[in-house]
C-alpha cells in the first residue's frame, strides 16, 4: 500500500520544488499541480498531487506523529 504525505513548499525551481516533510527536505515534481511558495501539498511517488489547506495538512501530520509514537 502506498501513502501520500503532506509537506510545505519551501523553494520552487521550474517544475521541481523543495518540500519540508516533517523536518525533512525532499525534491518533488510539481508539474501536475499549480503551487506557490508556502503552499501545503500532498505528495505521492515524488509528485505533488494536490494542494491542501494548512489545517488539513497539520491534521494529517499529527496523525503521522501519533503513529510514530505508537510504533516505539
């Protein structure tokens, strides 16, 4: 099963962007969705697939944090 994760756009360069995902910076492809600096986005397989409201992204990140705590 694959899971999409939320992150925040911190840099844009053409069709690529740097995204902060839970304090990890990753390069992603943004060619499928119109984004701007500071947007919260949903990432799957290295591509941004949707723009999220900040509150929605934070809710999902909280769930991931809870799951990580329960795993240890």
